[in-house]
């Protein structure tokens, strides 16, 4: 009888912990923390209305929370974009910046979530940014976000006012 209770307890524990560990991300109203958690674990699979795995519909309201991960240089297994990097180096923070840029533009920022040197001839890993350059890009995006809360006036003479990467030597491929 005691063995039966122990077996039932073990079975119950397994069911509870495996059954509740699958968190589903709402594609149209995503949770930033869950999105990042799934990207890091390599089990992100939220699908759009057509059944295609893609980046969920984040909005401007999500940008402050997205910035919590902009400097995270963790290498993630994959990122849902048209072009997946074959360099084996997909940094979480760089992909988060791609999401922020896509929100800013209203369309996908590029085919993949790697920035390249501004004069890059193609999308080869030799043109990808270093960790330090990605951190610099994150700082530029933060400045852009903070400065856009100030009104632009007739006296604003800044060609980079709404261009985070302006003058950086980086661009989205």
C-alpha cells in the first residue's frame, strides 16, 4: 500500500511539473519576459494567424521592458526571422534591438537580427558587429528612446533625432 502511495505521489509530481512548465506566448499580446525565456531555452514557437513562427506583435508600450534585455549578449539557439544567421552567433540583445527597430519602423528592420558594418558588401559573419559594438548600439537606442520623449521644435537641428544608428557605422542588413 505504501508503495502505491509513493508511486502515485511521484506520478502526480511528474504530471504537475511537466504539465505546467509549458507556457504559451500570446502572439498578439506577448509577454516580453516569456518571449526572452523561450528564446534562451530554444523552445520559442509562437505562430501568427497563418501558422508561421515569427516575432510576436510587440508595440511601443513594450519598448521599456525590451530594453531590459538589450545588453544581454547571451548566444541563443535561434531567432524567428526570414534569415537565420549561419555564423552560429545570434545574440539575444542584438535581436531585442532588432525588435525595437522593427517597432520604430513599423515593418521588420531587416531580414535577420544581425547588425553589420555600414560599408558591408554582404551578409557574411566577418561584417557582423563585435560584442562591444552591440553594446554601443544598445546605448544609442536608449538615447534615442529617452530623447524622443522631448518635443522636437523648430530649433532642433539634429539630423539623427529619430535615427538611433545615425553616425555609428552600423546598420541592419
